[in-house]
């Protein structure tokens, strides 16, 4: 532990993983549409409440995730690095995707609170941003996490992908002739993102020297190399 990551480095993993699970649950419930999945046993208002709670809890766990990452001294991530997309020195692009995802979620939360003022049309338009926040969060998790080759993170990402993919396929299959253009667009977007992951993950996070190629500072790479040699 003296030469490796700090306690904060390990602590930031748990809230980050939980936030991804909660965001996945919120997206799945939103995609399925409470009007279609509700029943006498699970009324619409109960599912709506679950959807909102999952979204708010995801933001809360993201706040803890960011705080522990900033407090950690192993990787130099300042508060500005965490909240200003693509401005940091540690894997800036992949870290920036997480910041963009957070802002999209905050926009949805704020618009929901001001729904009466902005109107249903404005609220619904902003609410669609939640769907964009999920793929960004998933790619951020795979691109930024130093433990991306761990089985648990890969299993988590696969489970989240399967849940969202299943929800989209179920939603598209319902009343297929209606809104055919939008349903086809959803299928194309889902297929493109799935293909991207199939190509990028083996060549990127699971490929050789991903730490260097992803933008890890040279000083941190040298520290890790020195630590591995000292342990041999």
C-alpha cells in the first residue's frame, strides 16, 4: 500500500461502479416507459418514483466518486480537472467523458425540478440527454479505470450493456409500425455503439500499453514501473 494506490484510489471505485449501476437502472426504466411496464402490482407512480430515485442516487454516488478521486494523491486529479471536461493531465479525454456525462445528468435533474416553468416539451427534450449520459459513463469507466482488465469491471460493463440493449429491443418491438423512423434510428445507434465497444475494448483498454496510450502522466507510469520492479 505504501508504494501503490492510496485508500482513496480504492474507495473511488465502489461509488463509481454503483453510480453506473444506478444510471443503468434509470435508463432501463426510462426506455421501457412506465406506461407499458406498469401493472396493478407495480403502479405507474411507483415505477416513476424508482426511476427518479435511481437518477438522483446516481448523481449522489457520482459526487462521492469525484470527491474521493480528487482527494487521492496517487493520480493527480484536481477539482477543476474533474469538473472541466478534457482539461486534466490524467487520461484527459476519458476523464472528460465522465464530466460531460455528469453535466447531462445534472441538466436532466434541474429541468425536472423546473418542469412547470419550462413546459413539458422543453423538459422532454432535455430529458433525452439522460440517454446520452449512459454510453459516455460506460466508456469513461472502461477508459479511465486502471483496473479495466479485472473480471468484475468487465462483468459489470457487460451486464449494464445487456440490460440497456434488452430494454431498447423490447421498446422497439412494441407497436413496431408506429414511429418507424425513430425506432430504426434507435436500432442503428444501438448497433453502432455495440460495434464500437466490440472493436474498441479489445484494442484499447484490454490492449497493450493502454495506460500510456490513454494519457496517464509519464511520472505516474514511471512510479508504477519502479514499484513493480521493487516488488520483484
